[in-house]
């Protein structure tokens, strides 16, 4: 085998993945472009209800909404070439600016949430798997299912009413200090935590009854080492897959937490833009989100390769 | 003792300690400064869009002022930047401007500056909402007479131009003519200090303001979409005013106030489609609804059953009209009569509503559905989102739409019925489904008339709509709720949905 065989294989893999993602991205942009414009007339939403018919027609003319769809798409693609992802009529700013302003907020939320969910799930799942059917396992199983099923808007508002209004321990909402992060992250982490506990528990039960664990026990290795080093390392693989999925879905799904806690993130921005038919922001927002998700997926694949030598040599 | 009370007692010592420790910027209220929490963030801040409520609430009469101001109680026109006005001829009004007023950038306010500002607001390239909403059909040309005298010339006779000038915000001449500004400069008691999109807007008191110095030195506007959170913020002291919260969150009589928010709800009857083209059916629908049943249940007990689309206090409101009584027997009788005459009474009628139009709207429409079914009508309910709802509300209408009752809410706090009647009832109105030449004539006459004739004509129009034409099912004049912190005084009015005059806020000692 050539000494740089691994690097070439990795490089070729990355290029393949990037091209694949690019293809998907182009398809996505086209889909979003045409579907958004088929949802109806933006003039009705931008202009007040009292606007005359002439005012609406004039508005559509000025912003090019009365051109044939294919022509509008052509203009958009031409703009893409110069890095112009469109101008938000509603906010009177370039769409990409608005999106890039909102995105870091959601990213920060996701980056804070996933480690919390993963670490807690690993610990709880591992301990639950240690004695399946035992008291801790039962509590953990029920608790995690409740966590995965509870509606986040209810959780968020109840948390605010309890911890901020009644107890006065935390601020209600907004950003600013570390205390402002506690409730949003806790609420957002609950569903991934709940789902991951189930995954880790299942994988750990499998790992703990495998031959190599029996060997380790026979050799006299400490119990905690067996659980948290040998067994967990093998149970992490399915957990990473699920966690990766959950992480990418947080990017879109944090919208409820963003709305309730008043965090100006991409989720809320996209929902508002869809309701208001702000096509430029819808397109720019989905474009940026899709790019990030593609990158995250590639990163997860690479993480897999790092953790599992069997994948590397495949 | 309730669970909440028990928790409160048990945690008091702990909470006290933690709260004192945790209190940082934003948790403790500073003297002279207040925070106002609004539901919807503004996307743009240019005062030429101040008729849009999420912008008006921040800038109107705070940063920029208008020539005249409409008294919310009786629609009378009072001086603001103009001290007096008179009608020179049919198409000309002469305004005397207040002397000694300066803009925040130091330029003096005079007729030249006001003329420039009006031209900017009416500039078609800017798409100002004030122009689209109020001046779509009226062309206004400002003419400077002398330093403090300005003539406004209209192409059509405009008897209520002073009322309409209550909507036009005056900005400094330095404001760019062809693009929207992100730092509005006006004459108002507060300077636009900063705007962090997504976070807040801060206004600071203007030391050279022409009027009385307000008590509030600095106001921060923030946004939370969820009503429970807005109410919670005032309860914890993170905010001082939440101008609109949902009825279910207005649970504290010490802090919460209800007020007429100038909104009225109704169903627009689409009379083009049988059986809705028969007046007996339309009257039956009105009689089948028990409006009293909604008060104190799904809706606040303070909502008022309506008989017309404008609230009391708006010029043209007819105090003699009574809402339809609840008389299901009479409704059934009318339907039987119509059926006997061959009217297809059993055709399916669709109620169309909009999600989250107001708190409790879905439940209210479900109740209406049941009430109409009780008198034998064949009705279904469809809730739509705002884009689709707008589409259905406004011309052009779909040809194949079928008989429908369209649920809408409309506000008019601009002092005169013209802002309601034309669009909703005139043949050429953007949301009108009727065409009655008699009514059109009254509307056209009223538009160019002066009080008292103007008021009488509007009142006659509303009477005709309510009793002769029956093109509506009027429901309620609606109530809004405000939560105000115990450390300040603030009274909401019917204009509170459109403007929040921070200069009226005072601190309790």
C-alpha cells in the first residue's frame, strides 16, 4: 500500500461528497424558488389592506413579481454569480446579511445544546444499561421517553413561569448573561437527550454482554473502566449517528425556543419570512442552512471514520 | 393555599438570596429608564411607514411628530406641529406651523422643511405605507407661503385633510429622499439612539424638545412573540409595559388594564352566491348568533357587541344602531320562508377565518359554526394562514369561491369613517363584495362633505348597511389588554395599537 494511500482516499471521498452536496443544493434552490413563488402574491402582504388595485399592480411591476417565473429565476441565478442572494423588500437589506446575522445565534444554541444532551445521555444511558430492568433503568427509561415527547413550547413557557416569575431565579428570556442560556438550552436538550438515552442504553446492553467484556472482567479490569471505556466506546457509534441527525435538526427545530425566549435565530427568521412571503430571505436562509447541514453531515462521517477503524479501511 | 402560593412561600428566602446575587443589567430597573416589550419586531424603522403598527409604536410621536393629532375619544383634531389651520378654498388648506421647533440634528422646523418631508412621504419611489394607505386616491402638493405658513393643495376637495395630516410624520430635510433611513430624525421628545436588529431599539430624551420635558429619560423597546413571556417580563420587572397581552395572561388586576383597541370583528357575507343573496338568509344568520354568550367565556367580558364597523368616537359612528338580538326562532322562521320560496337554503356555506387573528378566534368560530348549525344551516369552517387569508379578502376574488362568511378584524383609529367605509362597502373598494349605487352615492358625497353633514351621511351609510342591505354579520368591538409595572403610570387608549407616547409615562413616587 502506498504511504499516502489514506490521504488520497480521504481526499477523493471529500470531493465526491462535496459534489454530491452541490448537486443537492442546486436542486434545493430551484425547488424553493419555484415553490415559494407559487404560494401567492407578496403584494397583498407587503402593502396595507387599504391599498388600491393599481398600487398592488404597480408594486408587482416594480419588484418584478409579474414577470414569468422562469425569467425571475434567470435574474436570481445571474445575481448568484455576483454573490447577490436577493434583496429583502420587507427589511430593505440584502437577504444574505439578514441571514448571516441570525445564523450564529441558532448555531450557538445548537453548539451549547448538543454536548449537554450527549454527555447526559451517555452517562444516564450507560448507568441504565448496567442493570437492565433495575430501578434506575426504569426511571431513566420513563423519564427519557417523557423528555422526548414533551412539547417544547409548553416546557419553555412552564419553565419561565416557574423559574423566572414564581421563583425569580432566572431571567425570563433574551440573551446576555450565562443565566439567559440555562432555560433555552435545557428545553432544547430535552428531546435529543431523551432519544439518545434510549439509543445508548440499547447499544450498551449489547456491548456489556459481548465476549470482550467477559474477557475484561475475567482479567480483573475495574467495573467503571469496563463501562465507560470499553463498552461505551463501542456503543457510541449508533449514538453518534442519531446525535448527528438531531444536531442538524436543531438548526431548524430551535424555532420554538427562539420564539418563546426571544432569541433572534434563523428558525424564527425563516418561519416569519415564509408567513410574510419574503422570498429573498426564504431563499438565502434555506441556502445557508443547507450548506451548513451538508458540512455537518460530512463532519459526522469523518467523526465516524475517526472512531471506528473498520470504516476507515473499508 | 394554591400550589403557586405554597411554592412562593417555600422558596422566598432562597429566591431572595439568589435574586439579589443574580440581579445584573436588565433584571433591576434603573431610575428614569423604562423597557417596553412588544409582540412584533419592526423590520424597517423609517417613519414614513409609521402607519404600520410595529413601526408606529416605536417612532410615532416619540421620534417624529405629525402636524395634527387625533383625539382618540372624539376624533377631534388637535394641534401638534401645526398650531392652527383653515380652509382657504375647496382644495386648499392653510396650516400655521409652530415656531421654535428644531429637529434632532439641529435644523429648524419651518414650512420648507415640512414641505420636503411631505414630498418625501408621497414619493412613489419610496413606497411609503402612509402614502399607500391614506393618500392612494388623493394627490397633495405642498406650497410654502412664508417661513411658518404652509398651504396644502389637493386635486380633489379634501375636507378632512387636517385629520389625514395626523398620520403624516415629519422628518428632517437631511433625510435621504429616495431611500429608507435607518436613523430617523424628527422633532419628537426622543432621539433615535440605536437599533440592534433582533435585539432592541433605544430612544433617549431630547433636551431641546419644544414641549414639556418628559419624565422618562431613556426607553428600550424589545420584542417577544409569546404573550405569556411578555406578561412574565413585566411581572418580574424585566419590562415596564407590555402594551398587548392575551386575555388569558391578564390575570393580575393590579397591573392589567383592558382598553378598546379600536378593532372590530365581523363576517363579510359573500352575497354573490345563493343562498346568501337572499336578505332573509342574511338576517337569519345575524339572529342565530348569541353574542352575549361569548362575553366572559371565549372572549373578554368587556367586548361590546357591534352594529357597525367603526368604534364609538370615530366620526360617522351611528349611536342609534343596535346589534342584532339573539332570536333563533325568528332565524328558523326566516329560513323556512326562504326555503318555501325556492331559495337553496341547504347549500353548504363556508366560514373562513385566520389563525391567530386574535386570542380565541378558532374557538369563537367553532362556536359560531355550532350556532348556525342549530338553526338548520349547512356550514363548515376553514382556518387559513395570513397569506391565503389576505388573498381571499382582497380583490380580485376567485370566480369559483362559493357562498362564504369571511371573518375579519379591522381597526380605524384615524378619526373618520372614510378610512373604513370606502374599502369595505363601495363598489370599487378593495375588500368590498357589494355593489349598491345608492350606497356608493352616499359614500362619495360623504367623502367630500364637512361636518355636520359629513357625520350624518356616514351614519346613514352605516344604517343602510346594517338594516337595508345586511351585508355583514357584525360581531364585537374588541378589547386589548396591557400590563403595566407598578413603578410607572401609563394609560392605554384606542391608539395604543398604533402608537405609544412615551412622553405620557410618569413614575410613581
